[in-house]
């Protein structure tokens, strides 16, 4: 049964998806393909992670007011029209289209229009299989993106009908590439292989090699410094694939995905919610690969025939963070490393920009970036806000906490977080009240790009700065140094307090409580994800958490987006509101995904749940990934060095199991909940560390084997060596997860009737 969780989840189309955004997403972290169309033609929209046009006109940065001091001067004088001109309007005028992510185009195979159609994407094998009946007969379809090769495979068995496999480049579908000055693509042949080469001005070249006749088609996509090098590489990749054959390639592919899914699994009594966990992780694993550029807003699934919304950017104010969240608890830290490695590579340019714009040391991370720390146009109230730096540092902090890898900490984690702290420390300003203050920043997108967006001391920033001090201190302790620790403790002690109303509600900034239903709950950052205020803090902390959440909910959900539900599911879980967390998952599944489970930033059915509705769709991947992390947080938490098992599961989930989830402190945990009670817990230490496990058995007698733990209050506590395991089980129960899965699948989730 191990590893079978993903294999049980499928997306089944019984009608052909005639629009790109209803297709089936396939990817391997480098290449992406969306399978769609009714056979007349059958389409694969193609993308590759490293295809970016990074050219930009940065002349706007030569304006004498282009600096943080210039922004402060203009804002203090109320000259916001001038500020917007300097920091936003000219940036857009000089860069109307790029820098931007670009894609390849569309492969088309004309089999004839389907009269009957069924196609199934299996998450366990990352393979789409289907049957398509046309006037010519029945076609069997198999499609996948090879896990370990830069090759997309398509099999279309059956009668030959229509045209051969062709490639329609993006340049033929959209004028934007010609406006960017891209040369026309070059089409040639190499024996039985067609090759399309495209050069990105001042950048790399890519080449697509494919065979036009089937039934087995191989589409190889490679990049290189020159078109000829890319051409040679793509043909070589194609020939290796063709020599191996589709069946062997599929065996390799399925084995690799099977190994991936062996790492961890969750089994929930509601299939639809369980699907969210697997699909979020599937999307991330299909879009991210260490050694490749990390996925932007759309991952490796370019919207067909257009340049991507928001230029496909790395959006630092929530999108990047939610995208990579499920890598942590699932144990796939290599996916998070795709992002952290990217940050480390960008660090010299981040320091350089910080020195130029702020005149200080440290690293400031703008709100919108392309590879190479290239700034992408956006609202200046977002681009130059302070919070992105701290939230990215939080990601790095989490990557360390889930591994406790000292070598990684020394080489990657600490340098990144330390530089963010240096930026904050150098740019906070002392006030007459004796506190350190953020002179001017914004609370994520509130007030759009108007003067109303700017303010000193947003609670969002204060929470991240306060916690950044903690992260630096703990990291240095782990490394046995104290370079920044005294300074970090001083900054934390002197930092301005959170802005609260008289009722202890967290404000956006001093004197400004949130006053509208809003999709970014940034004023709640201190509660989650920063976790500076927790339900295990003092009475004041708990009062602030309760009042702030109630006030946010009182404003309604009309202004919420899909990503809001992803973030609030995790927040609800860490404050112990299991039913609210569950409702966020339910709302997301019900209203925010299309028939292929993609998040399109719209309630497509216009149910009245939100202002974001209708056909004006824009695919982004972060919410689907983030909601998977919400499931994790309901099942397992490890903040404040305490492991909590089933901390926030709804009452009607009476039977649950999960295997090898990871928690902070680098413990892997497997657990079974049976008939509303925790039946067993297995904890394994991946590093030598003291375990503190909150008693999940409500004080009942348990049998214990393995590491020696003792009860301390409501916890089991004891030291564990690397690789050591402890098994706790209710007296008379078992720890057999395979056996428990059948019980979970048969569990009654009805809310009718009172349960014992």
C-alpha cells in the first residue's frame, strides 16, 4: 500500500477540453506541456522553465530621486504623483512588455474531431491516458513528460488521419515576440527529425526537435548559448529517446515518480480534500527541479498563445511562498532548494541593489523579479515594500528547520537570512519614543498604488523583522558564532510594538485597522506564518489572536481570492481552529479550481462567493500548492520545538492516517487516527535532537518501544539519536498504516448523528 496514495487520484475528462485552461498539466521541473484539444487537433502547449527575455531598460533608475531617500522625500512632501512617475510610470513606459517569461508554442496532431472522448491524468504516474473516437476510428492516447529527460512523449495509436505532428511557434500566435524584437524562428530538418530553433535576443537559444509521424512522437527541447548548440543538443536528446522507445521511457518515468511518492503520504476520509494534498505536491514537483530556474507564477504551463499574466514573474508577496510550502512537510526539501539556490545565486546582485537604492549593507528583495535579480514592473507600493525580504528569509528559515542540516545552514541558509537582517538593521530609524521604526512601507497591495498604501510601521513588516532577529540568533547558535546575535537582540528589544486597536485587533499600521474584505491578510503575519504570536503565548497574545481573526472574518469573504483560503487554512490550523481550517479547504475545492484542478484566480461559476468571478481567467499555481500545506498543518505541526499530531482535524474526520511527514526539528512522523482517537504515532529523528511530543492520546495508556521518552506534563520528552525511532500505540491497538488505510477509505464523514 505504501506509495499508493497518489496513484488513487486522477482527473478524468469525459468530454474533450477545447480550451487550454481545461487541459491536463504534465511536467518534469524543466519542461511543461498542457494536453488539450478535441483531436481536430490534439494539442500540447509547450513550455520550458529557463525561457525568459531578460532585457530591460533600467534608465528609470538614473533619476536623481530614484532611491529610498528620494521616496521618503517625495512622500513626506505629499508629491505622490511625482513619486509614482519616478518609481512606477517611467519603469512601465520604458518596459511595456519585457522583461518577461516566454514560452514555445503549440504542438498539434490532427486526428479528426472526437465524437467520443475520455482521458485520465493519474497523479501517481504523471501520465495522461485516454481513448478518442473519431470518424476514422478509435485512438489510444498516452502522454507524459519524461521525468529524467528533456523529452515530451505522445503516443496516438489507431488509424492514421489528418496532418502530421506540427509545431506552431508562439511567434505565429502572438505579435508580442516581434514587438520584443525576436527574430523569426528557424525551421529545418535533420533526417527524419524536424527542428525549430529560436534565439532570445541577448539571451539563450532554444531548439525543439520532433518526429512528424507516429504512432510514437518524441518532442525534445534543449537550450544553449547559441542556436546551433541548442539544435545539436535537441537532436541528440531526440535520438536517445527514439532509441530507447516510448515503453522504456515510460517505465523509467513511472519508476521515478513512484520513488518520489514513496517519500510520504496522507490518507484522509474525504477524497476531494486528500486530492488537494497530492495535486499541490504534484504541481510543485512537476514545475520545480534543483539545478533549474524555479517556477514563476505559471510554473511550466504557459497560457496558450499569449505572454503570461504579470509577465510570469517571481512575486514575493505571497505567490513564491505558497508555491513552495508543500515541499517542507512532505519531505521534498530538494524542491525548496530550487528556490533557495536561486536566492543564493542572486545574493551578490541583491547586495549591490541594496547599496545603490538604500545606501546600506544587506539584501533587500523587491516584490517582483525575473531571473538574475532583474526587476519587473509593478506597483511601486508593492515593488519597494519591505516585507518581501523578511518573508523570503522565512522560507529559508523553514528550509533549515525542517532539515537541521548544519552544512546547508552554513553554506546557504545563514548567509541569506543574515543579509536580510543586515538590511533591516541598517534601515530602521530611531524615533523620539525610543523605538526603532520602519520609515515607509506598505501592507501587501492594500490601497493599490495610491498614496493611501504608504505608511510607517506596517504590522506585516514588524512581525517579519522581529522574527528575523530570532532566526539569526538561533542560526548563529547552531553554528557556534555570535556575529550578529547581540545586534539582533538589541533590534528586537527596541523595535516598535505592534499596532493594536483598543480591542487588541492587529492593524495594518498604527491607527489603521483593515476596513474592507481583503485577499491579503497581511496584518495577521505575526500570527501566521511568522508565528510571533501563538496560542501558547500569554493571555495577551491569545486575546490578540482571537480579536484579530474575528475582526478579519467579520469583514466577510467577498474580497478573498483562492490564495487567501490557502493561507487561512494554515492560519486556522496553527491557532487550533480545526473547523475553520477545514472550511477553507472545502471552499477552495468547491469554488476556486477548474475541472482540471488548476487555480484560475476566479470563481468560474459566479456563485456570489467573491468579487473575483467570470471568464477573465489567469492561471497561477501558488494557491493549489499552498492549500496542500494547509492539509499538512492540520495533521502535523512542530513550531516552538513541540511536535503536535492531529492538532487541527475536524470532528467528522474520525479516521485518518499519514506516513513519513516531516516537522520542524527534522523529525519524520507517521500516525493513525481511528474512531476519533489517535491510535498510534511513530517518530523518527533524522538528526540527534531532543523530542518534545505533545501527548496525542489525551492521557490514555500507551505502549512504547524504541527511544526512551518520559512524560512531562502533557508531553512525551526525551533525547533521540539520528536514525532512532520511537513507537507509541494505544494499549491494544496497532501501528499498521496499510491496514488503517482501508478503514480511512470506508470512514463515514457524515455530520448527521451524535458520535461516541
